[in-house]
C-alpha cells in the first residue's frame, strides 16, 4: 500500500548530480522522516516517494523544476565589503543573514571585490538535475 498525503514516511535515499557525484545520502544514518504534503522536501522527491510501497525502491531523475528550480540571476546581490566587519569574505563560504523582519537566509559568497561582496541567494543545487535512489522504509503508524 502506498502512502497518502498527511502520512509520515521514513525513506532511505542517495542523491547524485548529473556527473554521478553524491551530494547527499542517508547511508549510515537514520532514514529521512517527513510528512507527505507538508512541503518539507522538494516536489519531485515527495512525488516519487508517494509512488512507492513499503520496502520498494526506485531511482528517479528530477528535472530542474521538480528539484530546486532554475538559477535566478536576480538572486545575486552586492553588499559593501565593510558590511562584513572583521570577517574576511572568501568565495564559496556560506553566510547566514537576518532580514529586517527577523527572517533568516543563507547565501554563498560568489565574488569578492575591493569594495563589494556578491552574495548568491540561490539554493546551491538550483539549476541542476538531481537523481535519487529511494527506498520507502516505513509509513509511520501503519
């Protein structure tokens, strides 16, 4: 029997990029637990899990739209270098920011200039096709 929206599931997974490199995995740890329909995982991942029965495995490749979406050039923003205070900005480092209303965001330092630092607010996997090996381990409460 397949899980229904609102049910909590436990899933083992392995995620790889188009070049075969692994970006995430539950190997060696507890299965990922989430509730279907709560939006806690990307749409394509949730859809693929909802098509599985307990104990069943599948490999699915998600297009950009079903994963983290396309890269958005407008998500690149420049900030004055002095906004980083004593921190030495380094390309590739992820920094946490707090917005004016207290909301938190993460950004990757994309470029460091003499006067400005460019932050990339895209998800690191945006614009990429993702492949997942999935096994539905359990539907909690069944």
